[in-house]
């Protein structure tokens, strides 16, 4: 990261925090008295595999930051969960839903990556004795200024569901490249696919269910959130997912996929288009604004989160191509 990037990042953080303070004062009065109406409804996608689907929105107090998915597999030796949702209250609700399906305890949580919307529920799983697994690069996130500032902002943005008692939780087991977790004779093949969406991206494949948990590498029915992703590494990770040849893919956001190839293709085409449309301008040091205006977004304009994410995605790819 060069000086300019750091400055841009700092600027984005301060705008973010300031923005959240302004927004929060207006919505806090509303949410503090509003009742808790968020419900999680597990969807079964394979004999022993379920997931809950986050809303295609930006996180807010009203949605308790329920914008990402979490999945779980019931085995004779306990339940393995993938991702912990975006607030402790959501994690509690997920644990409640799991109890309705099986008397088995949650024994493990695998974190696809350390982004706020996937990890703020971790402490609830820790409380019930689950072991947490994540890729080793997650340690850098946990000790970063980004993580601290994000949490401070989230306590405002998602009040009262994320508060001073919400903590960042470290993994119990840090995975380097590959690891197989076996619970109740069911194998969970965990492999590193980052740096892509995040430096610590993991995917989890369960061969006996033919289900693959793809984290935020495959997006369905909405504009992907690219953030500070490594778009080149991401394209390689999509190939790795395709090679596993799963019957079902559970993405980090959006509906599950029984046509993984189609959804992988959508994400791949979007990333490729971002790279194509931004690269000439980035290399020639042409202004971002011009390149963005000139690009044809008609294929993506109608999709959820286009307004919220597309411009930032394009800008991040523009910056990352310059860094390459
Ligand atoms: Zn996410």
C-alpha cells in the first residue's frame, strides 16, 4: 500500500464513521424501541446441510446486520457451522434454529474470511464451546487498525445489536493452506483460496454432501462486494471452486446455487469486466471518473446493490491495477 492509498483509506474511514454517527442519531431512537422481528429460516440444500440467507441490503440496525449467509452441516459427532453472521443476536438465533433441527451440539465454526458481516456472531459460538477455524492471515486482520475502526463504527451503525460487549474473536485453529476436519466421520476439506476477496479466504467442501461453501468468492443475484480484493487472485480462486465440481454452492451472500458453473461465470465475468474497463485508465493514469462514466454498466445496473457497491468496486479495482 502506498502513501496515497493510506490517505484514501483514512479518508474513507473518517467519512464512514462520521456518516454513521450522523445516520445513527436519526435511526437510533427508532430502533431502540422497535421490536426484534428478524427471523432466520434455515433452508435445507443437501441431506444434512442447511443455510440461512442474509438480505440483499447494506447492514443496518433494522436488519441487525443480517446481510451474509451462514451454513451448517449436521453430523453424528456434532454440527459444523460455516460463518457466524453479522451480530451476536443473529448467532444466537442461528443456534436456536439448529436446536430445532438436531439435538447435536455445535462443535466447530469455520470462518470463510474475517469480514465484519461474517464474524460478529463468533462470540456466541465460543460461549457454547465450539472450536473456531480460520485461515492464518486472519490474524493480521484481528490486530489491524481496520478491524478496530470497523468495530467502533459498527457499534454505532448496528446499535443496539452490536455494542461494547461485541468483541473480535480469534480462531482456535489457524489453517495455512489445506486441512481436513473430520467430525462424526464427515470430512470437511478446507482450503485456502485467498488472497482474493480477502487475504484469508477459505473454501470448505463437504464431499459426502457434494456441497461447497464458497464464502464471498461467488455472488448470486446481487453485485459482488469487491472491497480491497485481489481481483487477479479471485479469478484463480473461482477456477479452484469449479474444479471441486460441487452439486451445490452456498455463497457468502445470496441464494444457494445448484448451477454452480453459471454463478461462477457471473462473478468471473463481473470481475473481468471491472478489470477490463478500469485497466486502460489505471495504466495510463487517466482519471477514474472518466473511465467510470465511459464504461457500459447496463448489464449490471438493474441488480441489487448496484448503487451501493459498483462504483466503489470499480474504484478499488482501478487502484489495485495501479498497484499491480
Ligand atoms: Zn461478506
